[in-house]
């Protein structure tokens, strides 16, 4: 089925021809800095009480803050926009029935995604009213906490904790909510298992068909260690050819690695992909306490090397990055031309 492209495509492509675009940074880092407790997460202390009942503890369920602390979430999105982000992600990394089952909040998933997109839109409208720059909402679709390709039980290698159909249904509900809330882009990110990603791609295409417009699709994998492969065993080149059929607006890498360790894998992907390249590395690797020590200037210097070498079209930050990191990255890449995209064969 051929769909009419969303007008967002033209605006994004026009901007991407002129310069390297900026994605936002980590959400979890900023939420941790708020020092929220259980009552804050549920909204029964300060905030908006969650209308979805559950007996499970909610501290750590960052997606729930969309409903219970929307002003705080909006402020984080706004700070990233003002720091220089052209594209800001929704706080919906775990807003699927599969991931929310850990918190007993499967019934909240549609609300999380609809409101997740709306709260970003409010933040971006505030920023645009201040400086006139257009900005775009990326609906964040995380990998879930299950893998379709690998058994979680070393004693039963044939066992799978999920199925393609379960993943497709969960991702379809999420994509529908994000589109209904006004997401401009759908971003399938932190992919460690390409079969999960294929389920998400299929679901996003279904949701777009229902919507009647094709939205830009961003796809981002994660290299899990020095082997240069995803958890399900693919090299960056194999990963690209596995998802190329979706004709994503961007393909790229995020998380797991700092910029320096990501560079060779990004270069490999840039060498084969016939679309825009997006990279958003961590602020280095976590220390013994799980914290990220790499400062904004260090991260920006390394990301600027991606730009200097002509590897990227969109850059941002993942775990450990802050609005200061994004501001420094935006300044560091401003003088470099975006990567030239080869034509599809």
C-alpha cells in the first residue's frame, strides 16, 4: 500500500541538506536528578494521581511520569530543545504492554504514548515561540525487555520469552498512541535483536496505514561489546541489510558505547547505508557506581570527529548526556557539512 508522505518529510529533508541535525540527550539521567520517590511516581504525593490502578511499586517507572509529573517531564524536553535539539524524543522507551507488565500497568499504555507525544509537543511549541526554530517530536519505541531471537534460559536454548506476534501487537498499540498524540517521527531505538526491530517496523507500517500518512522512520541499533555486533549477533552491515526494506529516514547506532568506541562501527554503517546516518552515543562508559563521568566538551569533541569524517547526518546523546552535552555537541558540529547520502539502488 502506497501512502502519502507526511509534510514532515520535506521539512526534515530540507533541514538535513543544509546541516547536521541535533537529537536530544538522555531522559533517565535528568529524571534521576529530580530525586523522586514512590509517592512522586504514583502522583499521590505531589503531582497528578495516576488513574490506572496497580498494586505494584512504581519507583523507577520513568514512563509513568508522563501522567503523574507531566510538568517536570515537559521541562526536561524543553531544556533539550533550547539547548539545540531539532528532534526531541518522547519519554516512552518502555511504554509497551510487555515492558509495563513489570509494573502492572499494561492498561496505561495507550495513555502513556498519547500523552507522551503531547507533552513533548507542548515543550517544543514553547521553545519555538521563544526562538522561531521548528522542532520535531520523535516517538520513542524501545526494544522491550524480551528478545525474540535468544533464549533467556541457558538450559533450554529453544525457549523464547516472547514471539513476533506478541511484539507486533505491543508495538502496534504503542505506535497508534504516539501517532494519535502528534508524533512527527517514529524512532525504533536501542535495538539489540533485529527480530524485535522487524516486529516494530511491521507495527509502525500498520499504524501508518491506519493513519493514512507515512511518517519518517528512524531505526537505531546498539552494539553490545567490542565484538562489533548486536546481541543477536549482527554486524552493522548485516543489521542495515536486515532493515533496509523499511526505507528508514535514518539508520544509526545508540547506547552501550561511548563515542570513541562507537566510531568504527558507525563508519562501517555509513559505508553501506543509502540513507541518513544518526548517532547518539553514551557519555562514555559508566563508572563503578553506574554514573557517567564524561563531560560535555569531551563528548562533543568525539562526536565532532564523526562530523569531520563525513559519517553523520543526525547526532545527539544517549545515557549520561545532559542538555549541556547537547548544547556542546550542537556547537561542535555546526561547522561541518552533513554526510552525502548515496542513492538507493
